[in-house]
């Protein structure tokens, strides 16, 4: 660690010498507009921990994956597990759990109850204008799964000038990415169109190729009291599934893979209509209607299991698809006589889902150490075939009031009703059934602002209904309640001359968390048996001595513990949760070397953490250093990015699964080695 600190200091000194500089005053927080409370408001008046990744910052980083943006936010760690597949950690340990809500322009990209840890694959990164990250529960406005945090992807709208943009980038470990965008303005709106292609070929890890095609079309309009937009988003994704490696492969720096045929394929289509009618200066109504058509085909690595024959294994090929119609309507009333705003909303989501899985026999070549082929057994290979209708209805109220000059209160409540209609199309397995869940969720926040100083506090709750795969995966349907989380936090911000800082302190308690419990008759069933406690502090410090230099430090200290939990017959109450680092930090500098050349130096540090719930094994953490150079001339920009400069060898996520017999399976997801990326972007904007 001392080596990295010394290297970072030397580079900052070097890059700060003889630079182009001007006098400036640090940009104030107040002008930043966010939509964290489902309406536009000043960031300083939002009683929540919310961070904004602006278009300007996206241009500085020029990411080839979305985690390069999200990992710059305090309290956020999004580990890559290969080919844009990902996990998440926001006020929670690193995991695949459905504790996060992913939005596109304020609407969920997937149906609640069908959470996918890889949901952000279904975003077209070429159409991103900016990102909002809400940390902590936001279920009072957004509904289920908004527990650890909410990622809201805001798409590029039509501009007031014609636009053509074309970009290509490649890197030294096999990645190619290309974007083409058009902006077509009109007198009352306009169009923005983006096509995007990315592919990985013969990367550093064996059997890790992928390709992804994205198309985004957005039409904005305004006509008298009416305004709004329509969007079409389509993603076509295919990836080979390498999976993780065991401790022997990781220790020996062995990048070979057991796999030769595992894959994941995604086709995701979303159509959206947004309408805004302005009744008067004090009242407006917003309607959103979204249609989703989503299919995921897999031959997944995680389904491969051994048999008594060392050359024969078992697995499955499955297809999980759904289509849905989601509606959200809200009416906003401004009560200027009492400095207040009243929002009344309702939402509905009607989803039809089907999962079909086939059993396969897998054969392993013990000399090569690889799974070489698979076959369907002679008997009927269908092991799962079911349909589920998911109906989610909700109403919510949000009351925002300003008290005096400096204090603003925000009260929100939401009621959700879920109905699952499960139909098993096989004669075996989980019996067909109907299940209902409901939740009443409040949230109260207060902000205090005076000049360049502000404070906030809030109490919020969140809930997660049982996922379809949690409730219908055994020989009988368990009785499950929604998981609930209670959060209390406080924070503040201050602007002083060329400095800006933010801080948030929170405590999050989880109850009724769902875990697998072995029953007296030997059957494993999911139960509401877990309770957890999460405490932490998130902070960000920015220093901008001139218009040419900016330093940004985002970090979090956190601790995650089991309160009352028994896993596989082992009482882990009081233990730290696995994959829960105490410290995560991102330190960066942005420096304009002259009017055309700029640099970005970034240091990421993750502390050690326990790999299992019994605290038997630790992963030491990692340090990664990235350097980026951007050069702009006329209508073109060029960049040279060196990622993982020191070629640090690390795992983005490491776990050790234990059993009551004392056996363990180690799992390491490989971090990418040093890579060099070059890119070119050409833009033409104006009346051409």
C-alpha cells in the first residue's frame, strides 16, 4: 500500500508541473438537479444520499463498462465478473441478492420478483446522458428491491442542434467497442438515435468471449401544454460463461477454464411512452407506460454438479422469459401559499413469466481438465416448466414542504400489493398455487440549507417480496413474508471556496431475510430466518484549486453483521458477513495539461474481508491504479487509457462456501490484468 501511495504522490506532483491554469470558483452544489424523489429538485434539498455522475464525468472516463462510472461513487462497489456480468455492493456486502433497483429514466427495467444481478447488461451504455445513485432504501417512492440503493440511468434526449457522433475503441486484451449516434432536432422536439456494438475476443481469461449489440431511439416532443418522449431500447447479448476459478487456479495464476460450452444469451426490448400535461403553473400530471419483452437463455456454470462418476457431471439448459406492461401516473400540485408540493401517484405492473429447464449430462476429459461435451438423456429431459403471472399494484403519496427560509421536510408513504399466480406445467415439483404479499412503507426526511452549508436526516424503510425462484424451487411452497429493512441516516455538505465535501452516516437493519433451512424431514426450504445489521459512513471530498486541476476522493467505511442467523445448522449470529470489506476508496485527479490535453489518474483500494460466514478465511483486498489521457482537437477526441497500470493480480470477488461436514469450495472472480486502450471519437454539431 505504501508503494501505491508513493507512486500516486509522485505522479500528482509530475502532472501538476507547468500546467495550464486559470482562476475559478468551485461549482456550487445548488444548481445540480436530481430526480431522486421522482420529481425534479435541487440536490441540496433532497434529504437522501444521492450522487450524480454527469455527462462531463462520463466524457473524462470514457468507460467501456458501466462499473468504471459507478465505482467512483462513495459507498458503491460494482465488481465485474466478466463480460459486463456483475454483482453489487451498496450498503450491503458484495452479493447477487435482489436488494437493488435498476431504473431507466425513473422506470424499473425489470419486473419486481424477477430480479437479475446482471440487469445492467440490459442498458445501452451508448445512450447514457448521466447516472443518479440513491443510497439506502427508497421503497416509499420506487417500490420493491430499492434497499441497498437505486441506480437511475438517464438517457440522452434530443438536442437543439443536429448531431453526428462516431467512436471506436480497442484495448490490448481483446475488447472492441463502436458507437454511432444521430441527433435530429425539430421545432417542437427531436430525435436521438444510438447504435452500439461491443465484443471481447480471446481475452486474458480462457473461454471469455462475448458480443453485445444495443439500439436506442428517443423522440422528444412539446406541444402547448403537452410534452414527453417515446423510447425504444433493444439489447442483444451473448457471452461465454467462464465462471470463477478455485483456489489452486487462482494461486498459480492459471487463466484456463473448465468450460467449453456454457453460455448466457439475453434479448431485451423496452418500449416507453412518457406524457406530461401541464394544467397550470401549479399543477401537472405525468403518465409513463412501458412494455418489456425479455428472454434469457443459459447453459450456466453454476448449475454444473458432480456425480459418483468422475467423468460424468450433471447440469441444465434453461430459458427464462417474461413480457410485461408497467404503468406509473402521478399528479403534482404546488401549494405556493404554504410553500409546499403534493405528489399523488399510482403504479401497476402486469407480467407473464415462463421458465423451462432441461437436464443435461456433461462429460469431462480428466486429462484436459475440461468439460468437453453434453447430451440430453434418453428419457424426458424436462426438469422445470412453469408459468407465473405477477400483478403488482401500488399507490404512493409524497408531501414536500418548506418551513421558513432554510428547512424543508419530505414525507412519503407507499402501499404495495403483489399477487403471484404460479402454474406448474409438470406433474412433479412445486404444486401450483397463488400467493399474495403486501407492504406499507413510510419515509421521512428533513433538510437544512444556509448559504454553502447543509444538513439532512431521514428515516426510511424498504421491502423485497420473495423472488419467484425463492418461493417455487422446492417440492412444496414455503410460507414466506417480504424481507424488510429499516434505515436511519444523517448527513451534510459544505462548499468552502475551492472545496466541496459530503458525508452520510447510516444504520440499516434487515429482518425476515430469506435463507435456506433444512427441515426435520430432510427437505431444504427457504424461510424468513435471517436478521442483519449494516452501519457505515460515506464521504466525498473535492478540491478544485483552478479550472485546470480537480481532486476527488470518495470512500466508505462500513461493517456488516449477522444479528440472528443460522446457516446450514451453524449459528453465525454476531459474525461479520462474508464478502463485506470494511473500507472502499476511489481517489482521482483530473488535470488539464493544456487547452487540448487532459489526464485522469485514479487509485482504487479495497480492504480485506472474510470469505465465509464462519470467519475462517480472509481475502486481502486489492489496489488498482488507472491512468487516462484525453486529447481534443477540432471535431475529434482521442484517448489513451492504461488500466491496472501496475498489473495488480486480484479478484473482484472471492468467497469460500462451507458445509456442516467441513468441506469448502473456493471461488475467485479474476480481475483484469494491465490493459492499454486507445480510442477516437468524431463529433459534428450545428446547422449542417
